[in-house]
């Protein structure tokens, strides 16, 4: 059993390895796999009742799943907003055509305007760097999604769906005490349910 400092160090190593592995995937390949991921994601979402679904805008190597918005006419869509370091994120309403603004903490993260209402989602769709067969997810290392899911899950049941590519699956991700498990992970070729 790894100690918490050993888990943190192992995750740093895995992040480096996965970033290298993903960095060689051509952008056109990411673009070509995104419709398959969207179709798999839509098949899950059609089976769940949700008042609000949290999506994200892609950054860098992430597959672009945002077009799934066009397949979801009923629920409200919201996007994450980072307010402060080391705190849970909030979610604000997004409607197609809304102008998004660079975040104050990380300007690569595009966010809805502060004028948009805050929404508590039922389903959170989130990016990942890596995942394993137990539903463990490895993110970028900021802990924002883990803190946010833990905070939301205190108040209600939240369905968490991680999005990635098949090549991001690894044998095992060490689990820290703050890591939140995914309910599903969706890739271009598989839907994993946990």
C-alpha cells in the first residue's frame, strides 16, 4: 500500500508518461475520433433523467465533445467556473451562442460570464489524462474536479462521466484519499461502466 506522498509522486510520473503518449496523437486523429466519442456519450445521456448537465470546453489534446450540446435539447447545460485555487468549482449556465470568457485563474479555461446563473448539475462530464478498469481517473493534477464532485455528492447523487481516448487507459492508477470515482468512462471505442 502506497503512502499519500508516494501516490502523489506516482501520479506525477503517470501524468508525464500520458502527456508524452498523447502528444504524438495528430490533431486530425483527435478530430476524427470525437464524433465516435460523442455518439457513445449521447447513448449514455439518453438513458438518464437530468435537469442540468455540466460539460467542458476542450483544452489542447482533449477530444472535442462539445457538439453533444446539439443532441441535448431538454436539460440545461452548464460549464465549470474556477473561482479560487484549491476550492470546488461552480457551474454557470451556457446556451449555444453564448460568448465565453477566459478564466481569471487559468485563461485557457473558457467560462460563462459572471452574469449567467449558477447551476448545480446532475451529470458532470469531465476530461481525463488517464483511467483504469476500476473507474479511477487521472486528471491534470489540480484536483478541481475531485473537490467539486466530493462537494456536490454531499448534497445529491451526481453521475460522473470521464471522457478520453482508448490509448489513455492504463493498468492501474493509485488512489488517493480525495480521488472521486467515475460512474462511466467514454472513449471512441468503449463505454466503461463502474
